[in-house]
């Protein structure tokens, strides 16, 4: 057994419409519009701490950061949540973001029509454990129960509706 490599991370992140596996500009654009429509009193700041930091933050009218978000796109989440996915996998390498007072992890469907958000307080309820990848590699994750995620968007699939009891219709 070997731990997950940077090459494996690159492969999982290589999706259509991206320049490379770390390009999440499309997801940031969609999420930014969502944030602006739901909280017009706050300023949305992409990449507040540079290209290797958290993806998006909110600032209040005093210029203070009040919430932070990191975004992922799940290439295998097509018209419905994959049947073999049993939880929300919060990657341990993103634990550095749990230092923020208000932090939300966001997982987008491949077509960007919906996303799930889980908050820091719920993520921290789960210990770091090993996830065995199909490649034989091991990754460290927090396996967050679906009950701690809120599904937002439209075109919910049958399994989406079954596993996410907290849902919000919203045209992204």
C-alpha cells in the first residue's frame, strides 16, 4: 500500500473545462454568483490568500473576513450521486482550512448544476481515517455523513434526494 501521489491528485482533478487539475475558476464563478445572490450585503473575494490558499471568502462592510470556502468538483457525480459513494470525503490535506472560524467545504456535481456544502463544526465531528482508492493507494479523509451536508441546486437525482435530507432548490 502506498499513499496517494500528486500524480493521482492531478488525474482526479483533470476535468473538462479546466486548464489543469488545480483550475477551479469555473466552480468559483458559479459559487460566487450563488453567494452574491444569497448575501448581497457581503463582498465575495476569490483566492484571498493566493493560488494555494482557500478558494473564496466573504468580507463584511468593515473589510473583515467572515467566512471561507474551498471548492471541489466531483467528476463522477453526474445526473445522480454515485451509488458507491457512502459519505462526503473531506480530504485531510485540506485540514489547514479548518483554522478559519467559519469554513464551508463545497463539492460540485460534474455539470455544476448542484453542490453540497458541509461546515467546519460538522466536519470536525469525524476522525481522520484511511480511504482505499481503486488504484491501491491510500488517502487520508474525514468521512462526513450525508446528514451534515446541504444539497443546493436543481435537477436533483433520485439518490441525491434520498441521501441529502437537507436540500435547497436554487438555479445555479
